[in-house]
C-alpha cells in the first residue's frame, strides 16, 4: 500500500505543484510586502517513523512568534495576509515540495511539532507513525485539531486502518471545497 500511495502522491503532486507555483509566488510576494521577514519558513515536524523533517509553509505569523501548535498561538500573532492565506489553505501549498521529496503525503495525519509529547505518544501507541504525514487528513476535514491529542490520535488510527484511494480522494475534495473545516 505504501508504494501505491507514493505513486498516487507523485501522480497528483507533480501537476498540482506546477499549477500552484504561480499562486505560491504571488502569495509569497504578498507575505513579503505585508510584514517584515521571509515569505517562507521551515519548521521541524515529526514525520514517518518519527523521523524529524522540515515542513515548509508560507509565513502567516509575525517574525519572532514562538514555535507552538497553532491552537496555542494567539490570533494577534497572525498577519493580515496570514489570515487570508490560512483561511484558503494557501499557506500549506509549499508542502507539495515535502510530498515530492517523500517526507509527506497529500493525505495523512497532520505532522506535529516535536514538543507535542502527548500527541506523539498517543500516535505511537496506535501505530500512526507508519504513515507519512499529510498536507490534509481525515481528522482535519472532520474538524478535529491538535488541541485534543486523544481524539486526534484515535481518528488518525482510523485513517491508518481504513484508508483507500477513494477515502483519500474524498478528503482532498473536502479540503479544497470546505476550507473552513480542513
């Protein structure tokens, strides 16, 4: 299943990256002109088999904001451009590069920070780290965020045991057409 999933990722990520490139460039210019600092940033996250990797994103917070899970960061830390980019999920598009490199998948459990020890332990116990983390995932389209590690790890485990091509396609469609829930 992992080889099939990787082939699916590449078959979708390559054309998506080509189509998204102009949008990412435009968004990066907006980020750069709307607040001081770089347009992109890389943040260490926990990947497949608990291997750390640098997750790429468009910067949506002011430079100097502490590296915390999103649900722990105050709304005042998010830039005006960041609010829009987050709402439309455009800030996640640079992660297509992580997919192309094999560090992430289009669909899978969202990668957490190495400091999120409770979530890491709960995912470890359920075998979730056998999967590559995803740009989007089942828990996200169902509105489950990282503020509830038990519920999130359980739903990630449900994805691990029940995933299919059709489930992944449904999650991608829900992410694209229901950005408020992903």
